C-alpha cells in the first residue's frame, strides 16, 4: 500500500480505511512479475520495521542499564541521621 503497488478502490482519505476489490487482487496475483515485486516490497518493509524495533530496543536497553546502575549507587550510599536537638520545656 505504501509503495503504491496495490491501489485501493475509490479515493479514500489518507487516514481512512482502505477497501480493495477481490477480483482485482486475484487478477494481479496471477501475474508473476507483479507478485514477485509485491513480495519484495513486503519483505523490505518487514526488514525496515525489524531494524527500527531492534534499534529502539538497544536504546531502551542502555537506558535500563543506566537506571539500574543509578539505583545500585543510591542504595550503597550511607544515610546519616542527626539526633533531634533536646528541647527544654
């Protein structure tokens, strides 16, 4: 759809649900060249999505590691309390 290899029926707005004619899809799926190109487009988009997810996962992983390190540092610090001053009544 994004590569305009498959065109929706009518002229739907960009953010609307798209409808496709089954007859047209069946006709195009019999064409080996069209089917080959469609498969390549889908594979390329899946690889791109996986790459983005993998890149985002590495960033999140780094942030989690830094967060854990700061938690460990916070727990190892000694906390000293002052005794309350004596109050004379």
